[in-house]
C-alpha cells in the first residue's frame, strides 16, 4: 500500500484490462471516487485522464485537516457487450494518508 502525507497532491492510476489485454472502457471514460478513512467522500465520480489505451490517471489533493488512515480509491467504467448492454468495471486501491512531518 502506498503512503502519502496529507496536505499534498496525489497521483493515482489504473490499467483497465479485458481478458488480460489493456482496453479502454466504453466511450474512453474512466471515473474515480475517493473515500476518506472516516467513510466520507473526497472525490465523487470524477473523470480521469486517458494516458494511452487502457491506462488512466487522476490527481487529487488532500488538505492538512483531512483524516489520517486508509483511503479507498474506486475506479469505474463500462465495457460494451456488443449490443447486449454494458458490463460494469470496478477496481479498488488502498492508500494510507499520514501526518506531514514538520
């Protein structure tokens, strides 16, 4: 698990894969939601930036007053089922936010 000091900008990234191959979610749209350690939402379903096929990233800020502990980063998107609807993609990562060193 990655550890970051609160009060900083954090870069998070993801590789979307279908059957082990990098692939973009339908519409080249990936979303990120970040939950703080107290269960509240820091970022709610914000669009991520596409770097290349299947690779996305997102920058977010934490404040010096955000709670310490484990944060959940939830990525989401959809794969087309070729005319039969869409299959949701959900992946979660954990990071730890620690106090800044003086």
